[in-house]
C-alpha cells in the first residue's frame, strides 16, 4: 500500500525517539511526600502551556485539511505476520485468559487467608496497581486487550461455552438504560478507591462479590449486552483502546479469527460512535474523578470546608468544636462524596457551553446532542494524560514490588522464587515528576486539539467552518490545561486525610 511507507517511517522515528529517551540520563521518580519549589512561578507554566496549545491550533488549522488528514487513517494489516498470528491464536488467548483468571483467584485467596498488611499481602498490588493501572495504560498504548486481561470477560466466556444461556441471557437489555448502570458502577469503584479504606480481606470480599454480580448480570441480560453497556472495566478499556496503536476486526463470531492492524496513535477515537448522553458522562467522569482525586487533599479544598463551611454549620451542632468535630467529620465525608458525584456536571457545563458557541460560529450546525457526543471522544487523550500525570509514579514504585511479593504472596514468610528481599523501587526527584506531568498534560491537550479538528473536518462542509468551530474547543482545552496544571501545583494539606 502506498500509505504504508509514511506510517512505517513514523514508527521508525518514534522508535528512535524512545531509544534516545532511554539513554537520556533522566530517570523516573516517585515524588510523594517531597516538598518541591517550582523553578519558576506556576503562572509561567500556565502561559507556556496555553501558548503551546494556541500555536499548535494555528498550525493544525492552517496545514491540516480533509485531504491531508486522510493519511492518518492508513492502517497496515499485520495479520499475515507469523508472530502476530501466534499472539492472536485461540491457544494464546486461552493462556492469557487462564493467567488473568489465575491472578484474580490469587488476589482473592491472598486477601482471605493472608496477612492484613497491604504492603506485604500481594492482593492490593495485583488489583489496584497491575490490573487497574497496568490495564489502563496497556489498553491505551496497545489497543483493546479486554478479552485477554479482563478476568470477568474470561470467566463468562468459559461459562457461555458450557451454558449457552450466558450468551443470550433471559431478558433483552433495556436500551433506554444505555451506559448509565456502568457509570453508577464506575462511581462506586472510585468511591471504593478513594474512601473505601480497603484492606486485603475487604478487597477480596469486593472482588468475589463483583464476580458473582457479573455472572448473574450476564445470565440475565446476556454476555454481549452486559459487557457493552454495564461492565465498566470493559467500557473503560474499550474507550482507552481507541487511542492504541493496534486495532482489531473480527472476521467471524469466533474469537480466534482476528485481523490486527497498525495505525497512528489516538486516531481510533474517530471511529467511536454513540447516541447516548450516558457515554459522554462516562467520559467526563473519567476526567473529573481524576481531577477530584488531585484536588481533594489540597490546602484550598480542605480549607473551604474546615474554615468556611464548618464555621457556618458549627452552631447547628452545639457550637463546641470538640463535641461537634465527629459530626463535622461525617458531614465532611458526605460533602466530598457529593462533590465527586457532581464533578462531571461541572465539566459538562463548561463543555456544553463550548458546543453552543460552536453553533453560533458555523452555518447549519448539527444538533447539540450530536455535536456534544461526537466531540466528546476528543477528550480521551486528556483523560489518559491526566490520569498518567497523577498515577504513573505508582507503577514505578509499588508496581515493581510485585517481583518481591510473588515469592511470598500471603505474607507468611515464604521465599518461593528467591525474590522476597528484592528491592527495586527508587526515590524519584520531585522536579522530574513535575516536569513529566507538565509534558504529559501539554501533549495530551495538543492531541485532543488535533482530534477535535479532524472531527470538525468530518462534521462540517469546509475547512474554514471546521477551523471556526474549533475556537470554542481550543478555549475549552486551554481552560482544562490551566486547571490541570494548577491542581498539580497546589500544596497538599496536612489535614487533608481527615
């Protein structure tokens, strides 16, 4: 194919860049607990980041047309490669699914019978770090690995072979529910992460309960509907996978006949489609929950409640701060959960304002709902980089501890593989963490600007209308960039965990 050479050249340059980064002498670091003074005021970072976005928009609007943009959608079919055929074979899929289910079983058993120390028991690291974070980034980089890494998908795949009722289910899934149940489950998952104070034992109970719940849901509504609309890990992984460098298409209903394609990163978001507001709110909650986690322990957020709000409600609790403190603490927890629940509405208000502004700038625009949903997928690069900016250090600190934990998964003093005393984690300089976060956020927003422009070229008739339509979206990206960097720069309150 004529389009294969530019794509191969792109990946060759990307590989060279990665090699140079590996030998650049700059290491990853874990900056938790370190006090770091920015080398320049934060407002200079904000100006620089927004200026980079503005410059990238001018270049994109001036140089990218519908014709030139078509080169982004070239794919290279890798299915004839022997190695790829081996990876996508039924044997490889079965082995990977056995591994994922085995990890789930190990996590559950370790929590039930192992020690209660989360740093010694392997189940917290397996679920929160390797599955949740590792699966998040693997899907975003490589593509949809849900069938391979999602143990609940594997379990129901096996059950559907034994019991055909698992495929169709007893009832038809109500289409009016759309993705709202998955959003509710996702909200519960974030609450568990932030406020569940899970121990290895309680996490095992949750995992076992969720496994039973998933199997019952599949039995009621069928495997396809459940994993498309309700099972939130599958939906999250599928959305993230649209940004991956590999795409797949199934030739038949069987899971073994798969074509694998190499494509440009991020471009897969253009192929996502939905007609429901619920998926838009799912994406917005992916963004807002990360932002909330970044801000909930900062000094401004904590002071807002304990200085302003608590001072107003304290007289209603008796006026004595000592006797009122337990009630104030309970109200504080409710207040934080309420803010988390409302967080996607804050983003929605700003986002929908940008959509209405687009309607004022172009002729014969599509309906608001159609534009809002179609442009929402351009937010996925921001979701990814904002998540990575907040949590990537965990993969390089606690994630690497799995090599030691695997020798003593229950904390019983074993040393099965001789790696129990292995120390891999390193102290990462706070400056490295900060500048990595800044770089990730800027790159993600530039990618979002580019994807939104490509969507506008598909949606509107002319390049001029597409460029005009992106002025409000550019303003939105600038606001999100500034907000993201501002949150990362906020000081952490010592009483934030209260």
